């Protein structure tokens, strides 16, 4: 035998993993809710659901990742915001059905554990959890040197929430005459980045430069973390009730029309007026470099990260409440009868952007 075999020599540094946990511990503990049992380091995360608080609770769950936005984070060597993106992708899916996010667990796979980088990623996750009111009850950092390059990593998370059985939001509540409220996105969020990166590479765009029409370097624009709407959407339901707030659609892959369609019942159509908002300058930049408008509207959110279908009489109150909470919102369209009776629910965009 020529020498001894060690785990570290095989590509897994246990000491680095333990240091990463030490660096992230304080940030993770700040996300704790009163229901969290135990602390960081157990084999499972424990959460004491207060069943007396609910009449007929349903647990909701969502799993997602960040996708190729991580490649930009690596290119710019900035890793403190992709964790916020990760949380947003799962908690804003939960709140679409009216569920309050309770807790989240993350999974970080990497080629090599760099404690400071892992701590930055997980601190971002903790920041996102705080914004969503969810506890980060555990996770896993896995070092896979045989599968990934040393500086590669990927993220995934699962979140669990709760909603009363008779308060679930969705297409079953949407009615003819409902008003569609749009909530502004903070940027591209976490979708369409394979296309974004292709354009940046092919057009030779400098991530450190500020293109015409933008107010900051392109890299800053593209790494802007996803807006987390969870607490704002829950506050809207709390204030107006499910008799008024009928559905939310989280605008992710598939674009505004594609995701709004998911909450429109058969026989109805949501018509969204582009003239009620301005197309973001960063989207226009990509279009100037070859992305067709039809593709932009399928791949990107185009400035709208979440929509709500609400009763027409309370649309102004809904907009005012969201605006007061710091979420730019406006009436973007209406729900009406589809052209063909009995047709599947649909959504379409009309008009021209401001």
C-alpha cells in the first residue's frame, strides 16, 4: 500500500464543512420562529405546528432551485444574494394558494466547500427566510468533487406552509369581472437566465459596465435578488378576506400570460394591458441584442412578479395596501368571458408598453 487514504484527499473536507456551519449559525438562528424545536445540528428539523390555531389546516409544500443565475453569481464572485432567490422561488409558490410559509430546508451541492462562500450563500437563504417569515430549520451541504468542478455549486430548497382548507386560493374562486392586480418585479428574478447568459456572451456585454438605459452595472442588474411577496400577499388576504382576494399567480418560467393562465378557470380569460406599466430597461436591452418580444414575454416576467385576482369593488383598496407595504402595484387587467364558451381558462396581453 502506498500511503494512507483520507476523505480530504478524496475530495471531501469535513473540517471545512464544520467551519461553514460555524460561520452560518448566527444567521440561521435569527430565522427561528416560536414553533421551532431544537437548533442547528440535529438530524432533522422539528417544528411544533399549533393545531389549536387552525380549524382544518392543510399543509402545503414547494420545492425549487435558482437555476443558471448561479453561473452569473460565480462569474462575478458574489454569492450573498442567490440564497434570497432560492427562498423566493419556493415561498412565493406557497403563498399563491394562500399558505403561510412555516419553515424551509436547503440543499447546497458543491465541488469544494469554501466555508466563507457557503456561509455567504446560507446567510442569503436566512435573509430570505426572514423576509418571508419562515424558519430555516435545517439543510445539507454536500461536497461532490467527483461530480462538480471545485468552484461549482447548485442550490435547492423545500418549504412547508399551512392554509385553512376553506381558504385555499385558486382558479375555483376567480369570477367573471374580477380585476387583475399586478405587483412589480425587482428584476428578472430567477427565470430566463439561460437566455440572458446566451445574449450576454454572444453580444460581448460587459457585466461591470452600465449600458445605456440602466442606472447601474449590468451585473448588478442581473444579480438583483427576487422580490419576496409572501408576507405582503398574506397581509392582503388578512385585510380583505378570501371573498375578495381570489387567486395569486407567481410569475416564473413561462412568463406573465403563461402563469396567469394557471389561475383562470374554464370559460374565462384574463386580459392584461401592457400600457399600464413600462417594460424594464434590462429587458429592452436584451431585445436590442436579438431577443424577440414574443420570446421575452415567455421567458421573462417583463416587470410583473406576482398578480392577484380580486373582486372589482376592492381593487383600489388592494393596490393601496400593497403600495403602503412597499410593493408597487396597479390594476393591469380584468377577467371576462372567453371567446369560446367552455374553452380552457387563458390569459393574454394587449396594448403596448409605456
